[in-house]
C-alpha cells in the first residue's frame, strides 16, 4: 500500500522546512514532486528549493519533475453545497495525480495542506463540525486514489485545527486515515533522554488538566451539542441524522413497519443569498427548520445536512399514505412567504422520498435514493415531491457511464463542431451561425447534447469542451470572413465556464486570440449566447467578464427568451445585444394566434430596448412570413438549414451568397 503520512505542526517555519525536505528529497532522487499548498507557503517553498538549485526563481524545475498547485484555488473546484464532492475531486485533483503516476517512471510524491485549509480556524468559514467532516472526506478521497494510482502522500495539519478537547475524536479519525503519523515539532527524537522525559511529563500534565475540565458536566453537554447540533438551526446535524437513521432501520426491521426518508432541497436559495445577503439567508434557513418540525412526531427526526439541504425520517409507519400527506403539507407550507426582517421572500422545495425496506436495506442506500429522487423533482420543474424508483438508479449509473466515456471522447477527438445558419429575415442571407457540439460515439453512435451537456456541466468537463469549441468556431469563422466580412459565429457559454476560476478561463478567450478591439476590421468573428441562469446568479466576477466581452465588441445574445421567470427585469439591468425567441413560441405559429401575439410583443419590446431579435425553430414558410412581417431581424431553424459540418456549412454559405447576390 502507498504511504499516506500526516505531519502535525505548530510553527509555520517548521512546516516549510518539512515541506522543502520532503519535496526536495523527491526531486533529488529523480522522482516527481507535487506540492498542493497556499500561495504564501508555495512562495516560501520555492525560495527554499531554489536555494538548493532544484527549481528556478519562478518555481519551475528544468525537467518538469515539479508541479505546484494553489490549494486555495483548487478547493472551490470540488466543493458542492459546502462539502467536498468526490467526482469533482477526481476531476480537479485525481486527474493531475493520475497523469503524473502514468507518465513519470519514478515515484510520485505529493504534499498537501489543502485538507488543513478546510479545517484550520484561520482559513475556513465552515462550522466547527462541518469543517472536520469536510477534511475527513478529502482524506478518504485521497485513500481511494491511492488504491488506483501509485503515489506517496504527506498531509500537513496545524494543531490549531483541533483546538479543544471535544476535537479528540476527529483528531483520532484523522490519524486513523493515515498509514504513519508524524508528531509536531515539539517532539525531537534526537534529544537526550532527560529532555524527552520532561516533554512526556508536560504532555501528561496537559492531558490530566483536559480530562479534569471534561468532567465538568456543563462542558460535556456543550461539547456534545456542538458535535451533534447544527448551530444555525438548532436541528440535529449530519452526524446525528446518520446515527438515528441507522437506529430507525433497526427498529423497522424488528417491528416490520416501514420507514420513509424525505430529502428536501430549497429551490433558488442561492438567489436569496445573492440578492438579500447571507444574514437574511440564515434567517430563512432557521424558519424553514422551524416549519419542518411542525409536521413530524417526537419519534421522527428533522435534520439539516448542510447548506439548504434538510432531511426528515418518518419511522414505524402504520399507514404509508401519511408520507404523501406530510410531503404535500411541507411543499405547500414552504411555498408560503417568509418574513425575514423587513424583507418578504418566496421559495419552494424539491423533495425526494424513499422507503425502507422497499427501496433499500442500508442508510447509505436510502440517502442515495432520496437524493436521486430529489434531483428528479428538480428536473421535473421543482416545487414538487417524487418517490424513488429503480429506474432512477439505472439513470444515475447511465449518467456516470456517459461521464466516464465523455472523458475519453475529449482525448480521442470524438467530438465535432457543427454550424447552424442564422439568416437575415429581410434578404435571406446567412449573417450568423450557431456553433453546436456533437458527439459521435464509436459504439453508441450519435449521443444527443441533451444527454451529455448537463453531465459535462456537473463534472466540470464543460470547461475543456467549451474552450475547444471556442477555438474551433473562431478558426472557422475567421476563414469564412473571406466569404462574408460580417459573418459572426455564436458560441454557447455555460454558467459553469464563467464560474470556473472566477472567469479566468473565459478571460483568456480575449487575451489569447488577438481580437481587434478597435473594430477596424469589422465586428469580432464570434459572439456569445448565454442563458438567463447566468444572469440570475448576479455574480460580480461574471458581470465584470460579460462587460469585458462587450467592450471588446463581442455581441451577447440571451438564449431561450420567454422561458425564464424574470427575463424582463434582467433585460433592464444588463446591456445585451440580441434576444432569441424560444422555439416553443415559434412552433405551430401559423395556427396559434396567442403565440403570434407573444412573438409580436417580444419583437416590439426588444426593438424599444435597442435589441435585435432572432427567432429559433423556424420550420415552415408560413412561420417565416409571420415573423418577417412582425419585424423579426433574424431566423434560425430547419427551414434555412439544420446543424451542418464545417464543409457543408461553407458550401451552403456560398450557395446563399450566389442566390441573394
């Protein structure tokens, strides 16, 4: 088994010395060294390694045997709802270690203080219990990686991450997860026997004084409360929930009476935090907890798992119909307004329900099933409850299979970019195109974007795919400018691409591609298509990046207009260039007077706001004529051409140019 070491320390100087010795020894042996640390610690490490001639002043090794990863930048890449997610962790960290272990002939030695950042008082905003739980999760993720890949790992923890006697169980669990435990710098194996005896005696005195304090009943009760109760809502936390669920399963097994687990996730809670502030968001979570408690018996458990996730365990059910009644009452009650200080807020909840013993036999399986059922409620439109079915597990496994195969698809160049024409409604010329990614699987055949794009967004693979699509689309657009100097190719951008490293990923699109910021050569060759979900986030970094694109002359279109619930307010707030009328309004337009009225209203409103309009899903000549008479600027749909490979699109572009010349 690969070594998984843990080093405790009190003094930062000791940490850097130990880190330099560990990484330095690996580099001197010709092994691969990877350091995952804070920016400040990496700077000090590079100074130490540079003094030994192992790296240059910028922290680069001559043979590429050293890699530095900024821990404080890596953490957000695999956190989800306040806790580490293993799938994201494998994407962010696991792939780095995998590539290093596969490509390097020697040993791979990894140092990480990333886990310490999760639970160090000076760094982490998580509560006292959640931060340790997060750190332990990551240590387990590393152990799982070591079962797959050949590498050594040294983790470093400051002792102030475990400041009280109540932290002893967590401290012991951290030690248990490692193959070797290295004590802090106060222990010196080279010291004489007299000094060691004095050190041991001092530690014994400290242990005695701590045990004396713990005997105080009030301290014991407080420590138990901090470990078991969510500080914000006063509800049982994840630890207590797990214990009680295990107990309820045992009781259900003995009595033969089923139990139900409800997994509750608040809809659009992030918007409350973003618009009204985290303090108001905390008030909302407290009130949600209070409302949930009114629907259960004393024998049932309401718990907060973290973030905006709650669970309810209904044990020993004599009538399973009670579960539906409780879920319906919760759904109705949470849809009622919340008075938060001077603010009135509205939310809803998506609920997943699973039953023991019908659906699963263990606590872990029940929680997984309830979570999957909750996500089904989200997918079905939110503000509803859904019972778990075996097909959900099959769908989850299918999603995981697609995720794994998508990684290979990127590496093996199975993806292609197609282009769908967008025509000027007045003269019929192709003025724009939308770049659309397609996946031709060697065994499955064509895989629909509906099936793989959401998975790519969830796993973060959309960032790699999006960068690739941007480069391909830009290259073709620049080539087609020789045919039409005004042609623009629109590229869909997922919110995940903007959130990745606070927009740094998308910023490179401007800095790395030599756009003519003065506009002397005409408008930029590409435009961006975003969804309302990106604007709803109101993230300052995202808004700043959108402004940078606009200042560079890149036009921005709002896709699927008319399907969101707050489009009009965001049209006033953000400086957009185009609206794309969703195809659901264009479908059957020639036979639906209401849709005609809606499209006309959208076009008039957009023009009043200085925006151009693109209608999607135009399939018939009648739809085209109705939209053209209404003043629609551009059309897109199978009437003008479906998504085409680059060569076929170029032929169509020439053909249209000749017809409209």
